[in-house]
């Protein structure tokens, strides 16, 4: 049996938008500006604090967390070690 999925016409926010700029403010909050002009303040601290996984907990080190890059229109930490769905960033809330 072969399952074929056709994604044509299935567009999400991430297909339409990119992050235009991002600035670390303080206490795990990043101001994110999107290509459509919207701006969000995203607080990552609740997500990081609730995680029990060591590869995520290490970003509670504020120096590591604040050292992100903007890659292909998304936030990226340490060569895709940590990355979040663009849809969540656009909503302004990271779900644990």
C-alpha cells in the first residue's frame, strides 16, 4: 500500500512569513519582527523552565540563549540545536 499526501494548496503561516529581525531584550524575551510588519514579544522562559530535557535546559544559561541567529527567516540556536515553529513565534507563545 502506498500513501500519497498532496500538500498543494495547504499553506501555513510559515510558508507565507519569515522573521525579518529579532532582538534579545532580557530575561529570555525576544522582540521578533515579521515580514508582514507584525511584531511580537516572545517570552521563552516558561518553556525553558518547564523542560526536563538537558539539551533544552542548557539554554537557561542566558549567554547561550541570547546567542541565536536568524537563519532562513527563523530563529536558530547552535546550528539547529534549538528551533521553534514559526507559527508559534507568530502567535507570540511557545507551548511546552
